[in-house]
C-alpha cells in the first residue's frame, strides 16, 4: 500500500467537505500545505498532474458543488491507486 497516496486521499476528502460547506479559504490554505507535504506525487491514474487538478478544485472553477465533487473523485482515485502493488 502506498500510504502517501492514501493520506492525500483523506486530505482531499477534507477539502471536499470544506468546499461544500463554504470554507473555501480553509480549503485553499490546506491545499498549499499538502502540496508541500506530498510534493513528490505528480501523476496518478488519469491525472497527468495532480496539483493542476487540485488548483482547479480550490479555484472553484466550475462552482462550489462541482469542485467538492472533483475533490471527492480525485480522493477516491488516489485511494484506489494506493492499493496497487
């Protein structure tokens, strides 16, 4: 199991919850923290650049609900990928 991917998955679920609840500043600040913490993670699953996707999420590109959904989806993919090997 890749514990870094699993931990990032959990952090993205937190971000999803915060965005859905309207705590966008908290989500954006925490995204900066986790980018530094997991900086060695780049490409996972269908995502060539995980951090680019997280930026789209925290910028609320397609609205609050869609961003929360994106974060949950990315978190689920990361959890699946963490189980490989």
